[in-house]
C-alpha cells in the first residue's frame, strides 16, 4: 500500500515542481530553472522505478499527475494575484 502512496505523491510533486520549472524558464532564470529540473527528474524517477516494477502503480501515478497539475495551477494562480 505504501508504494501506491509514494507513487501518487511522486507524480503529484513532480507536476507541481514542473510548473515552477516552466515559470523559471519563462522568466529566463537559468539557475532556478536548472534547480527545478533536477527536482523534477529525481522525484519522477521514484515514480518510474515504482511503476516499472508494478504496472498497477500507473493508476495512482496518473491520479497523482492530475492532482499535482490541478493544485500547482491553483497555487500559481494564487501567487500571480499577490
């Protein structure tokens, strides 16, 4: 069961970090974009390792990706207003 939670969270945070990566690229901040790229890569690798071993983990991975993008976009929108 813990693998399902870890895989969900890995994709959840991968998508949130990816939104920050894209923002850094858009703002021409190479150093910050590079740091976010490393975070995206490392966290996504956890999910890939998990669902490679157990294909049923693609389900929480997909749900995590959806939720992460949704939450990340809400955070981005809230920060843009401030």
